[in-house]
């Protein structure tokens, strides 16, 4: 059985035991449990339930394994003939979690 969950502006197809990279959560320390309630679809095959927009009573439980930073992203602005160059960069933070239980 799998579920499709919404995490911020991203959607993930998850199964039990799978490791996923979620949007950064400051309050979730390694070992903490997250309850993801935005379940868009749940089931498999003929028993697939699709929500409008979410499936009622469905939830996904995940255990946080670590919080990390991703590779550096470079944002470069350039206007030709204007002598304008602007270079910025950042490392996006994310929370890595293991899906423990899909219920619904």
C-alpha cells in the first residue's frame, strides 16, 4: 500500500520503510515522530482512494532520522551592458524521515 502526501509545495509517493526528504522542520529533532495529515491518495490497485483534496481520516507517521543541508545552489543575476552582476547562494535545509505507518 502506498500514499501520496503533500509537504509544503511538494508531493511525495511513500510506502512503509521508505526514506523521504521533507521540507525543513525546526521543531523535529532526530528520533521525533511526525504526523503527516495531508494525504492526497491512499491504497493500491482497485482499492485506491483519492481525496478531494485530502482523504478523510488518513495519516502517515514518520520518524525523523536527521536534519541536513543540501548542496549549494548558486543564483546569478546579470544585466548585459549595465555592469550589473549579483551572485547569491544558499544551502537548502531539509528533514530526512523514515515512513513508519500509513493508516486510513
